[in-house]
């Protein structure tokens, strides 16, 4: 059975010192590097938040405060600080991340009108990325997922992987949560298990 590793958004803005730093983000990088080095994956895919500067998920573009929630194109949108703006240092992959065996990069969040947590599609399910087509073209049946952040982009990538018919596993030691609310990470794990995702410790 052919398998892929999907490494979600290990970018400077989500790591220590970044605009939207996830607590403990840098701690997972050695674990992820071991996965890429020691496991024989048929594909290793990196995802990259790649926002235009005028993205509507940014509080600054809506005259709102970070942490507020608004309605954006019919769906609730949390207001984030500006992050992972195309072409900036913050959008670059973390230097410590070993990308030498990566076979594909999926950029997401490029439409300024709609946020995109999942690596498969935007939050409104209007537009797909090329990830599903890429996996199917390469006959991938099983995906293992790690990266940032557990309670947002990792969660929705896992859920969409299940919906698209992949055997889906989460590397628990290869992810960290934002925890906007204290239990978000823990609640996410329960939700993923209930949805058919296997948790790899």
C-alpha cells in the first residue's frame, strides 16, 4: 500500500517568534525530520499557508481586533494577525525543517476572500487545491499527517483526508495546538478519533 506524509504549515510565522506562533512549534521539527529520514514514504508533501497581504482573515483588513469572529462569505471567520504573507520571511518554511525528500508543495489560502485551513480545499468548500488529485495520481491510499496547528489546519486536513477516502493517521508527537481556548487541542483529538483518524503516538 502506497503512503504519503503530509507536513502541514511548518513555517516561520507559526514557529517561535512568528506572527502567529504556536506554543512548542519548534519542538516538533526534530520528530518530523526523523519521520522523513527513517520512514519510506512514497510521497512527502509540504503544505504552505500563502496569503495575499489583503486576505480577509486578517483582523487588520477588517478594522477588527485579533480574536474577534466575523461572518465572511457565509461562514464564521476568526480574526487572525497578519501571517504567512506571500513572499515574506514569515511564509517561508522553517529552516530547521528537513525538506530534502519533499516531493510536492501545496500552497493554500491564496484567495483573499476565503480562508483555507485544510490542505485539500478552502473553508467554504468552493475551491480545491491539487492535493487530492496529486495523491490519487500517485495511487496513495494511506496518509500520515503532522505539522501546525493541530486544532486548525492539521485538523481540517485530517478530516478532509478521511472524507476523500484515505486511511488517515495523525502523528501526535508531530503537532501542536494553538489552543485559542484551553481545551481546543484535546477536543480536536477526540473529534478526529470519532471521525476515523488513527492517532500515532
